[in-house]
C-alpha cells in the first residue's frame, strides 16, 4: 500500500509538471503569434506620415494567381507583389542569404520555437535565432523588401523553468529547408478549393519543440472558411498529416 501511494504521488507530480510545461508552451506560442501579428500590422499599417502623389505605373496581374507582379510605384520604387512561395529556388536562396550574413556565416545556427512566412509584397519571413556567440541571447530576424533586416533582440519568458522541465525549444536551422513551404502552400491551395468561402492563404508556419519522450516538428496552415476554420498539419518534409 505504501509503495502504491508513493508511485501514485510520483505520477501525480509528473502530471502536474507536464501540465505546467504544456500551459507554459501554449503561452509562449501565443506570445510569439502576437509578436508576429504586431510586426505584420506595422508593415501593413505604418504610422501616419506625409505622403506624395503616386507616380503612374503599369500593372500586370492574373486573377486567382499567386505569382502576379505589379510594377506600379510610389516615389519611383517598384512594389514587388510576387508570392513568397513563387519558387523553391527563391526560398532556398533566401535561407542561404540568412546563413551567409557576416556575423552568422560558417556558424551553427539554432532557431527558437518556429518561424513564419507571410505572403505580402514580395513576402515576409520572421525567424528567431540564437546568437551563436552568446547562446543566452535570441534575436528576431525579419526578411522583407527583398533583404534580411537588422536583427532585433527577443525578450523571452520562462526559459529557465522550461529547461529544468526538460523542454528544448531550439532546432538546427540546417535541418529544415525554407523551400518546403512552397510544397505545403500548393497543397493547401488545392484543399482550400473544397472549403466553403475559404479566404486567401497568407501564412505558412513551422513549429517545433522537444521534451522528454516527445518531439514536435511540423508545418501548419490555417484556412478560414465561411462555416469552419481548418488547421492543416504537415511533417518536416512537407508531407500532409491531417486536417481538422
């Protein structure tokens, strides 16, 4: 009886720790999503400033196509409206550009939690990288306007508690290919045709974490419809797993 109570106590303690870890992970994921939304919102809705009349330009588009190009310009600068998912070569090139940044080149790069692709004006990618020279620091790297922007510090919460609980939120960048996002996007586009009132797909996300006895490495897409919203999940190589 004593042994049973001791074992039961240990099991309860384990379940409580696991519940704490899952709750913490949920909060971290929510925080990450909020940061991404804020960053995207700042891009879509910049603070009011003086504007100058747009110069006339030529517009070329294809209805229903994700690779339309618009050459209309403001202040003479062309606005790139190609899809970020236009080609695997482009996505692999963007990843190579990140790995070739002077302070990152030749170093083992680890990304934190996951990353996001956003299909707007040539594309935006947001990824959190561990500083290879100062592992305690994590920086946010944003790709937009055709280049990687200056990284910004990421403020993290609860990392020590997660580490003690056996949670690893880092994954080597060289274990994944950005070009996989094109495969996933194309599949989701076809699925969306079967969903009533499906909205345009703008986001492709990758999420990962490891705990004792559990590992999550998956791509996912949300498709919002008239009657239901759907989540599509894919494995590391971009193979479809489930939709719910």
